[in-house]
């Protein structure tokens, strides 16, 4: 009976510890988001401070916390807001430990985007911090052209992945002239997907048509650029 009671006590204590950790994680993200609002809306001025650093020093003094911790919470809030859409798409919440967020920017430098957000959801803080240190080498083709992060070169050819799953496969035994046209088109399409954009395929009969279409494309691009600048 004593063993059963001890096991029950241990399980209850474990759950209590986990609940406390989750509450702390939620608090850190909430504090970080609050600090971001104070900073971006310059609300510290309404509280009698000339700049954000003075406000952080005040918080450190009042809470008896190191100011580096408060700046780190601010950083967590800023990174979360910057990548909110991708984090939410990956199912990342405050319960997944927002203390991983300071390593996110580094992890995104040279690693596939979908892989990074999948791992920040599943890994522990220590595992994600270690993963962020190890960047994948950016591959280049024979002509020095940068290959999109979704592409893997194997013995039989090229494999293209999207959201962690293989979406296209190109056999290297295809004629060279076909590969020269096909691979850049696929890379362009996948890079467009990654940027939430799209690619339009146009069939042109001759160079004269190409010149005419090129002028139209440039004019359309300039029109879109002006529209986007006005909407900001």
C-alpha cells in the first residue's frame, strides 16, 4: 500500500510541476508581448520614461530581476510577432516553451523553413538550440546557381520537397537540354511557394513575342510595386 501511495504522490507532484512550468511559459510570452506593445506604441512615455531602456531598468528594480532577463522577454515577444503566422501554422503555443524563440532567427539562416518550424514545435529547448548552431550548407549547381532549400540531389536525380513531403522528382537521365529548362522552372515554383507567391507559365512562339511580353511583365511588376507601397 505504501508503494501505491508513493507512486500516486509522485505522479501528482509531477503534474503539479508540469502545470507550473506551463504557467511560467505562458507568463513569459504574455510579458514579452506586453513589452513589445510598450516599446512599439511608446507607452513608456505615458509612464514617465524617456526611452524603453529606462523603463526596463525600472522593471528590473521593482521586480528584483536582472535587466538582461527582461530584455530577453522583450526579444521573445518581438520574434513571436515577426514569425506569428508560421509559428501558428506549425501549432506552436506558449506551452511549447517560448524560451526557444531566441534561437529561431539563427536556425532559419541556412536551414529549410518548414523544417525549422516543425522542429521548434517538437524539440526541447536544448535540442533546438543545438540544432540552430548547425546550418545546412547551401547547395549550388554546376553553374553556381543557388538551389532552393527544398531540393535534394541524389544518385538518381533531383528531389523537391514541400512542407516536409516529396512533391517532385526529376531523373538525371533526362536529356541535358530538358534538365536545363526543367530544373530552374521547378526551383522558381518552389521558391514562389515558400514566399506565398505564384508563377505564371506563358507560351511564346518566337523572340518577337518574348520582347512584347517582357515589356508587359515589367509594366505589371511596376504597377504591383506601387500598389503594395501604397497599402503599407
